[in-house]
C-alpha cells in the first residue's frame, strides 16, 4: 500500500541521516492514526530537520529560523480541528527559538513538538548547538565547547509541560508509538528525538546512541514528576527513551469558552454590524 | 466659544479618570471635544497633564491657551501658569500653595467629610461645571458610566458639593449630543473588530498598549483571541500562523517592538500570507520618549524587512480615519496577500475627540478565499503563477486531498524549496506584480483649504488636525494656503500632489520628525522639493496655534 503522506521529492538530507528515519516514523504514525493529509499541518523553522514539510504530504508552514512555534500556536487557535505538529532541530528550537520554546510550554496549547536533536548544527556546517556536550570540539569551537549543554527535558518539566518524551531515530517502532502518543495527547507534547548527524557529529554517532539508549521499563510511572526529573537528567552511559512524564492538563485553547464550545474561529461568520453595539461604549 | 481646561498633577492622582469624566460630560452636553494627554513614563509621581478643549464647532487639535487650570498639586500651577488666558482661573484645593487669585476650594476636606478621600477631584469637576454654568444632571449620569454604580453615590455627592463652592462665570447652553468620544487606539481596535479580526496579539508597549487593552476588553463578547505573547518576534509570527489558517489577524506595537517584527514582516512578504500590523509611533531611537509622540518611523515602515516585497503603508489621520482605514487594511491584505502596515502615534492614540458615530454599514468584508471549484481537478499550488501575481488562496484543512504549503525559502509554485534561477526570477516578478496592483488601490491625500494654492502644505498622519486648524485660520485671514494630508503613504500617491504643486510658489513640509521624511519621499517619488520645512521633534505634538504661527513665518 502506498502511504498517502508520501511525496516523491528527493530530500536534501545526507545518506544515513537520522532525519530519514524520523520521516519514516512520522508517516507511519500519521497513517496509523487514520489522519488524512489535509487534516495535518507541520510547522518548522530553518535547518535540515526543518525541511520536513517538503518531504511529506501534509499542510506546511516552513517559517523562519527559531520561529516554528509561534505560527503553530496561531494556527491551532485559528482552527482547533487541525492537527498541528512542529518539527525542527535542536539549534532552531533550543537556541534561536529558546524564548518561544519556554513560553509555548507555559501555554500548553495542543501541539506535538518533535525536535530532531543531533547535538550539532548541520546546515550551517558543524557548529555547536545548545545540546552539544561541554568540551566537544566542533568546526567553530576549536578548543571545545565552553558552555554547558541545555537539557530540554528538564527544562520542559520545570516549566510544567504535561507530556515530555525522548525518542531515538534508530528505533523506529518505538518512535512511531511515541509520536502517536504525542499527537493524540491533548496539550503541548515534547518529544526530543536523538538523531545521529553522520557528517558533523563524530562523537554522538549512531553507535554512540545505540549503545546507550534503553526503553523505560513497562512499570515506569510517568505521572511521577520527581522520578521524571531523575530520568530526564539521565544522559550519560545510559539514556532512557520513552514517555518520561505525562499528565492531563487543561489546554490553552480550552480556556477560551468560545473556542472550547464553539466552532473553530476560522468558521465564524463575519459581519461588521455585529460590532456596531460597541459604539455605545463611546456615547 | 472655544474653551480649554487643563488638569495637572502627579501620576497616580486620578487625573486620567477625572479628565475622561470631564470630557464625557462636555460631549454629552453637546460640545465638540478634543483632549491631549501629556504623561511621563512612570506610575507614581512626576508631572502629567491633560488638556480638554471644547467648542460648539468641530475641533481637530488642542489649544495652547487654557481657561481653567485644575491643579492637583502646586507644581501644576508653576508649570502651566503661562498657558492661562488673562481672564482664566486656577482651581485648586485649599491646601495647595500658590499665589493669590487662585480659587482655593475645600476639595480634600469635602471628600474627607464624604468618607472617601479619592473623590476630591470629582468635587473639583463639580466646581468646573459650575464655572461654565453647565447643569449637573448630565454629569451625574456620566459619573455612573465612568466610575461604575458602586462608586457613583459618593462621587455624585462630591460633584454636587463642588458645584456649590463657586459662582458661575459663564452660562453655556447645553446642546444636542450627536457624537461619540473616542481616541485613536480605540478607533483602530473598533475598526479591526468591525472588519472581523479574530486574532490580535502583542506585547505591551506604550503607546500601542491601548489597542491590546481595547481588544481584550471585547474578546469574549466578540469571539476574538487576544493574546499577550512572549515578545514581538512571536507576535507577528503567531499572527501569520493564524492568518494562514484563515482568520483575520493583526498585531501592533510601537517602534521598538515593530523593529523586532521586521524579520517576520519579510516572511509575510515571502509566504504571501495577509496580515495587518500597526506601529503606534513614539520618539526614538531606541527607548526614546516612551510616552510621547513623533512621526519618526515613516521611512522605516516603508523599507523594513530584508529583501524586496510589496506592502502597503497607511498613516491614520484621526480616530474616524483610523476606524475606516483599519477595516480597509484587512481587505487589501487579503486581496493581495500582502502585509498592510498602519501608522499611528502617541498623539493620535491617546487624544480623545468627538466624532459622528461610525457607519458600520460602510464596512465591507472581502475575503478573497478560493474554494474547491477554483482549483477543480488540480493539485493545489499555493504560488501558482498568474497574470496578476495573486495566486488563489485556499485554507488548510478545508478541502480534502488538498494541502497548503507556505515556505520562507524561495519556492516553486507548490511551495517547495527551490534553487532554480528561472523560478526565482518568476517568483520575484510575481510578488512584485502585486505592487503594481496596490498602486491602483492607493487613495490620494486629503486636500484642505484652497485648491491650487499659492502655498502648498504637505503633511501626513496625525498632524492633520493641527494643520487643518492652522490652514483654515490663515485662509480666513486672506492667505492662499492648501494642505495635502497623506494617509496612504506606500505605494506613494503622486497624482494630486503634482496637480496642486503646479500652482504653488511655496511648498511647506510640516512633520513631527527631525529630518522631513515625507519631504524626502516626495523628492524621490514626485521629483518635487519643499521650499520650507516646519519640523518638530521634541516629543510634544503640534497644536493648531503652533503650526499657524510657524506657517505665518514662512508665508
């Protein structure tokens, strides 16, 4: 069966890049959720990961570097019926877009956020990203990175995110399930996806990840926030993947009564005369 | 008749409320009103004042001279004594210092006796009404509207007590009230709501915050998402997302905030998603004068954004113009899939003036959104090459099987990234063809005063009011003066300018900035040059008198 999300485009991704695997997982997740291309929007910024809307048949908003989240928020508020997914890299999301990342988590709007985290800048050729390890030498940080890395999962948890997960591009079946959970979760869902960069990151290679990642055990209680912090901080010889934290929270859009109990904003009839009554305020 | 009252004091003394109340009472008494707010960037202390001018004739500007100074502190008397007309009066509380001749009234004492020290100002308003010989009934209803039912009893008592404190000097007759009292920020918000704006986001920044506040106060009633966002970068990107998904979206800020939106303005040009934004200008550079006025961003608005793309820039001239032009901006944005940039400033934003109630029947909503029938049988191409340059716009999620892809990279017709030189040329041309269409939408400037005058004044935006009064006065005195007041700024309309300039011996540029930005535009676009420039860049607005006097110097 051909996947309805398939696009015949050649990609600009390097052979062996984790982005291919993430795309495979994403298409499968959308297919298994029974969604149709017109029901889904992918927002992205700029970078190799951010080219995703060009390689999968759904609606796409390929915006500016670091600015993938704000349009996604606007889209979801305008049309609550759209499934909104954000795909971008670690530099785009945690660097240039850091402020939007923080405040979109606080908003808890219903979007799924898949960060392709290869711990390096790809498209600009090998500079350190906010998740590159301290001391790691890059094409720009010739003596090694001098600033400590950002831990996106801990940051998200501390900001009150209701869905925090980590995936690995090299474990597609597991990633598909994570993506499905994130897309169906009502609220902001972060999935930080570990992904090898075969050209620019010679430290965090496929083998490096493969030897470290392990599935969270079946009996892991993802509603325990203290435990979640511990798992989110585990990033060394062993790296847990799976849903680290998940609880129900009221979404941002549901706090607008006219969105929650009305049609999507985009479907409202517009009539200038409706506003005429406001003139009375100035009488 | 033409009177002015100045209310002055420290921030936090309740002057805004008192001045608003007085303005409303005067409006409801049938007068034309124009207010001017002068306030500092602080919450307590300092010195703020509001001038309330009223007349039987329409007013377009404030007056330098005042008939009454209502001084909430002694500093007000010192600072503004020079503004008082020879037969004017200063009203102040008995404990306020100052020279003899000041009408010292027991305002605070009365308020204390009434059990609420905050109603002293209202007692002062009562005295002012009596001074002009105006009745109390209208005032009492206005108190209920402005201060709410809970506080109205004690304030009405204060009003009555103040009314008994003095003898009338004038005996003004109440007229029929046919107006609304509205400021520029409110009029912009009202225009946006009338146009069906369903998404307004922004980051608080004086003097644009009033729009955000106005929208928020009607958000639930009118089903509008009003969002205070993390920064102005997010604001425009978010508005573009909402617009892409199909709702009419707007954002606003002042110059510094607009500077942060510039990256996304370029995005709007590239992805051809309609959006309306407003810059309520204040003096820059940088933080500048946060609470004061200037027209320093004209060139910035025209040129902001990397790369070349079409846009429309419209300057707002008064609240009525602000209402209709804001509504018009949404239609133009959607018709041509371009950003439309509105320009206001602190003086327009905060000045309340009386206008005939706006005609909502005049507002037309034209969405220009394509349906399934428009793309029948085709796989949708968001950037399909067309003769006009405008590609049919469908909304994501609305047509099964069709997807909408917008891209900040140079893209092909479907919206996919391209590196093709041929597609690049075609896409640039497609986008720029829309600018040719915008030129046909452009409205010529308003002409006030004489047609084909010997002395042609050019100005734009909120200087309209002061220029209008000055020009009318000069013509009454026998001069030959006409003024072109530009609203549409970009594309720049030249037709009327060229017609009027042919007969002018002098062309006088009046602008609220230091470099004469409109004049430079006229040189560039119409190959004309002003013979004189009257520029003001001290953060304070032109009054009609100031423009009159400075024009007189050069005529």
